[in-house]
């Protein structure tokens, strides 16, 4: 099982273009389902993943503002697509293009979240990596965590010209690049 002490090893992992990572979580973000691709890529056993917070695979280099945008979107009942750098239990890192959407029960109430992740286009990563580095530097350069989050969220909004979805899709237009 991954502990909080897992540090990035510098190893990069990927998965097949024909593969999809799938997880489901409850309303608090605890994993209730993980497919075999997630388990393999994250280097987690099923017993290590189920019931754990999904942020068990959070890479320390991910800007917090991206997760704020994700949770704000889900809280509003809408889906979101986002580029995410994850950290496997063995320290390897892996990039995904995530599609996260609310799951609803028979009466239409949100009862959890569903995420599908695919391999991002190399051209998209060439653009997203320096942006995320800038966002992290912005977060760390402020006098408080809240100020850093607000400043990086504003920087992300500027970089995306106020439309994060359109920005993500502009980077995703050529998955084979």
C-alpha cells in the first residue's frame, strides 16, 4: 500500500492507446471501483485502492488549482476533462487525460463520481507541462496557501482564455501527435 512518504522516482509509466483507466468514487472521493488498468498503472493492489481517497495517486507537482476546478465542476453537477499527472505507489509518474463526471442514482441525485482516463497526446503534454510548472510556482510564490490557490486559478483562467473546456479540447485535437 502507498504511504504518504512515496516520492517521485523519475520513472515515467504509460499505458496503451487502446486502454482506458476507470475508477468510481463515492461523494467523498473514496475509490469504490478500479479497473485492472488503473491497478496496474498505479501499482496498487485492489485491496490498497478500494475505500481509499482517490488522491492516493496525486502527484506533488500537480497544481492545486486544477483540482479546485475539477471539484467545483463536479459540485455544480457538470463533467470535466483535465490533464492530470499522477504518482503510482512505486514512485513512477503517469499522465492522463481525465474525463470525470457525476454519477446519479435513480432519482437523479449525485451519488458518486466516475472517471475514464486515456493516454494524452504528446503534443498536448508539451504545452501542459510548462503551464502546470508555472501554476505550481505561482501557488508556492504567494504568502499563503489560499492566496497561492487564488493566484494560480486566475493564471489558469487567463491561460485558458476563460474557457477551460475549450482549452483542453484545443490541446486534444490530435491524440496521435
